[in-house]
C-alpha cells in the first residue's frame, strides 16, 4: 500500500512545532549523560567497591540506566510536544 504525497504532507503539517523551552529541556536532558561521561576524573577510581566490583564499573552501569531514563524522558517530551 502506497501513501500519497498529499497524505504525507498532511501528516507533517498536523504536527505542532516544539516550543523553545521544550527544545531547551530536551537538549539539557540529552547533554547531561555526555557531560557526566566526559567528566572522567570524577569516577576514574577503584574504590569504593560494590559487591567486589570497582567503582568505575558499577558507576558506568548505573549511568547507563540513568542515561536511558533521561533519553526516554527527552523522547517523551519530543513526541508529546509535537502532537
């Protein structure tokens, strides 16, 4: 089934533009994980350990979960703001 060009244009025109405040919030949410990962000296150490795992490794694992949540929230703001 093919979608006509008019229908695609109609779908695009039905979407609202994101407000500048929403765009800024999305940008901040997306930049937080990158800024934290770039701050390597703050977590580049072996102590303390958690269940025998050095700090560096469990910090990275926790940050993956935190980044996933922040990316999800940013995606939600993007989608809910453009409907």
